[in-house]
């Protein structure tokens, strides 16, 4: 494949200067990797080229694509980083350097200090420039696509690393398309028994339902046309394997409790049409009470927007229906990269628009948590765990890990609020401070005028590293105060 064939696969019109940059990067990388082979026997250059195309599909930024083409050059060839900087400038070189550092991250026992330090490097790099992690994710996707050529014992490590680190990051960035592929390709290798069992459950559950879905598709199309609701498309969606596996664990393996096993997606022309479609569907199909989720009014922490409702069809089968615009669907697949395309059209070098809150939280965590084990635990809970969003009484949204309590909420609202918390209300009702919060809860903290006495129990009930860090600091300070008082009393005697 020459450069023209490569660029023709990218559905984006670049400026002449951008196209020239890409052609230079393409030719430079191809020459640097000349003579090198992959485990598959292919030319090594196939890898950076394919990784660049994977990235370009969701994020057609010339500088980032150029860096993807060059991302393995300093690590695997005689060409060093200073030569790349001389040829392509500081920005491209900085991205390549960031990806090179991430290449040293390997999944190890959590007690391995180098593993934790490499994770630190990874997240520091992410914090500085989110494009570094986009390149690394594209690199990992292509490696997973060709993993069959790697030795069996290495395959398992790569798959586990993909499930524990890379797929959750893709999810946090809202890139559903990448998350799904990484999870499903890694799942079969990392947990073959779990994969086989889940596949059997899915195949059994799908028998008969696909016919019902096609009928529902026809019925919903008729309903929307009858009610005058404009829509672009209707399509079915079967739940992904790894996603189903995780949900089955929550429901003790009972697939009948999973209502979104098969879902119908309604793609509308506007946000107003989303709500009109919801009203029309509920007029003709009986909704399941308490199953309407409005992620348009209240988006998920990763930016996901859609309306979900669960309905009974004419045969009393239960189906989930997802309603969203084309832009919302694109954003669900491409995450922050899609936001950049929609908001920064024609500003290919302006990257500030894709900074996200959790990246800032990462930077703060880097400063606060120095202990390697605490840092690793905080990553697993605060950044890799499934997220919920809860609201303040004023409607501000707080992004917390699943299982969070009012203690975590209080410290997320204000650094000192937890120290003045005597109780909490959730959805208008008093609850204990260790009450488990759920998405959509409205939480109000009942304050005292003076700081409350915090016990060791608070440490057990808190889930976030932020809350735990502040509680530990408080306990240490107060314990130190007791010891100092005792010392002074002894001295006086």
C-alpha cells in the first residue's frame, strides 16, 4: 500500500500542509522499519500504518495520525527521538515520546513497584495530552487483532492487561466502539471458560428473540410514522459478550433479569424528536415502570447521551429501546474524539477542547497519593470501576465510582464538607452515611456548625481515594494531637 492508498482510506479532507505532513511521516516510518518483520511474517510497518488508520477513523487529526505512524520508531529502530523532532517538530516528537513511555507499562503483581511506577507514567502522560492515550489505544487494538501470532503464554498477559487497563480507559473516554472491541477480543483469551459459558447463554437466549425484534422494529416504525415523528434509522443491537458476562455476575447468572440483552435503537433528527419518539412509543407500547433513563438531560460521566426505555411488545416480550440523534450516536461510538470533530471543525491543531474532568482528577491524585499501593488501589476504584452520577440539590452532577456513599459525595462537593457532615438525605429521605448511592440520586448533606468527630469506621465506609485520603489525614492529625498532649502531661509530672 502506498501513501495515496493509505490516505484514501481516511474519510476526512485534510489541508495541503496536513497531507504533506502525513506523507512525510508515512515514508519516514516505512523507511525506518524497513527489513523488520512481525510475528505474523508481515512487514513491521503494517502495524503503525494500521494503528494510524484505526485512530484516523475516529479522530482525523493530522498531527496525531503522523505521531501514530511514527510511534514505534524510537523504540524499535536506529532512529532516535531527536531526529523525529528535527524532522517533524516538538509536538509530534512529544506525542511519540509519550507513547514510547506507555510502551513500558506491563501488567504485573501489584506489589511490583515498577508496575505501579509505569502506571504513574501512563497517567501522567494521559494528563498532559489525551492524544497520547488515543494513540496507545489504537496501537493496542491492532495488537489485539493480530494476537493469534503471539506465543500463547504472552497472549494471556496481553489480554488481561487489555481488560484491566485499556478497555476501561476507552470506556472513560466514551469511545464505545473501541471499548467493545478491546473487551470482546481479550475476554475469550483471558477467561476462555467464562467466554464459552456466556456465549452459550447468549445463543440460547437469542433463539426466538431476533424474530420478535424484527417485528418490534416494524411496529415502532409504524408508530413513529403514524404519530408524525421524524427519524433517520431503526436498528437492532445485541449486548456484547463481555458486557453480558459482567451483568450476569450481578444477577446471579439469570439472563431473564437482563432487559437490554437485545435493544432497538431509534436514530432521530433532533433532540426534540427524541422526546417526541419516547412519547409516541409509550402511547402504543406499555412501558416497564421505573425503567426510563434520560441520559440526554443528565449525560453519563463519560459524555454518553441517549434516552433508554423498556417496553412490552404485542407478545409481552420485554425489550429496551434507545433513542438518540445521529450526533449522540456518533459520540457514543467515538467519545471525546467525536466532540472534537463537532466542536472544532476546521481547527485541527486545537486540542484543548477534549480535556475531561477525570483527567484533572488524575493530576490531583498524582499530587496527593505518593504511596505505590494506595495509588494502585485508587486507580482500580476511582478510574477503572463502573461509574455512577449523583446530583446536589442545585442540580450539579458528581461523578463517583459504583458503591460510593454520602461520605464520598460530601468530600467530592467540597474538600472540607465531610468534616461537618452529621447526616445525609437521598431523594428527600434521611439515610445512614454508609448508604450506597445510585445513579440519579439527589444527595443533600446535613451540616453542623462545628466539625464532627470522625472515627476509623468512616475509613471503611468511604470508597473514593479522595475521601479516604482526607479521613486518614484527619485521623493521623488527631492521633498525633493525643500523643502530644500525653507527652506534655508526662513532662509536667
